[in-house]
C-alpha cells in the first residue's frame, strides 16, 4: 500500500513537471545564502523537498535555516512529503536507490 502511494505521488509530480533529478548537491560551504541562490538559479522558489542519498554536512547545515526547504534521506521519503512540496528534487543516487526499493 505504501509503495503504491509513493509511486502514485511521484508520478503525479512527474506529470506536473515538479520532479527533478540532479547529479549531486555539492556545496563548498555551509552558508544558507549561497544555497538559497543556487535554488533560485534552478528555478525553485517555494516548498522544496530535497532528497539526498549520501551524508552531505554542508547541505544539511545550509538547508536547515530555510523554512521552505525540507531535506530528507532517500529512504525516509513518504507520499505526504512528496505531495506537500511544490518541487521535489532528487539526487541521481537517491532516485536510483529509491527505484530499487520500489521495484521489490
């Protein structure tokens, strides 16, 4: 039931062009301003869900100060998180790991 709901939520975001995949989130520093500018440059304005597969301390530190950004590890994503966000951004590694889990 959970897997079907998550697949459905992801399909909805994909259909609405609100699901994006990036190679990786690599930040040189933990500054929120630089991270905010990077998100704005990608066209993400509000309620962004970032899903990362690996531990990225600079990303966690930069994202924690932004109220409209939620950062989760790939195995903690729920249908609620996906549907509640305006934009959903996965790293390539995170989407591949999630595909393996959803394929079972």
